[in-house]
């Protein structure tokens, strides 16, 4: 699931409870971890495009994959371009 779906729904006024109901495969800690990661990234992130524009081809990925023991936590997440994610998925 694209992380952007979480942000788009929150921007539209959805609560974490709404997101949990709509995306039953997510748990509260996962949603909170994505939000916390984004909040911590704001200090390091480049300027965002004007409101309404998107950042195509970007998502959040784990530094250490979950299946290799990585934690679902903000400190184990990184911004990643879609092309990088596809290349990394082939070896993980």
C-alpha cells in the first residue's frame, strides 16, 4: 500500500481510527510509525512542492527489511524513489 494513501486520507480529514477501519491489514502502530517518521523527516526534507502538487515516484521504505528483523519504527524508515524500491525488492 502506498504511504501516500495514509497522508492523503489524513489531509482529507480522516482519523487514525478511520484509516484502521478502511485498511484492515494495518495496525495502529504501523500508521503511527509512518506519521512519526514523516514528522521527524520534516527537519531534513527538501522543500515540498506547493499544496496540491504531489511528489510522484516517492514512498517510504524500511532501512532494514521487516523480514530481516527490522523494526516497524520511524528510525528504520527512509524516503525512497519508486525505481529504487523496485530494484531493492528484487534482492530482498
